[in-house]
């Protein structure tokens, strides 16, 4: 697995493998989706090349904390409100290192 840098990510990035530090994390909140209630939280990741917003869903919302270094395998990037957002998705994996 080859890790990418944040500066390489764009709105069409898929199969994203990245290692980065959590520099900010919002507390999780419960929302209602078409699939029922779930938790969601936003965090900001940083590596030597830049920063990106990470959206955490379900159990992942409480898995990380500020200051953690994490690795994401098979993530993807979308754009929401003109901002790039990295997500793990159901086929990806988030690991706290």
C-alpha cells in the first residue's frame, strides 16, 4: 500500500491511502438519515503537504481524538459546500496508530 499526501487529493480521488495527524475534532452528534439514526463528526487532518476535512460516520465518529495519528485505507474524497472532504466509507478502513 502506497500512502498519498493530502496535497495530491482532489474531488475525484478514490482508493485513498493516507497517514496523517488529527489536529482538530468536533464532538460527535446524532443525525437522522434515510437509514435511521447515526453519529457523525468532523475532524481536520494534517500531513507535511497540507490539511483536509475528514468526515466520520457511525462508530468511527468516536474512534479518534485530537493528536492521534491515523491511517485510512481505501477512502474517497467528495466536495461539499466547495470544500474537499475525505471519508472512509463502507469499504474503507480507519486505524489509530
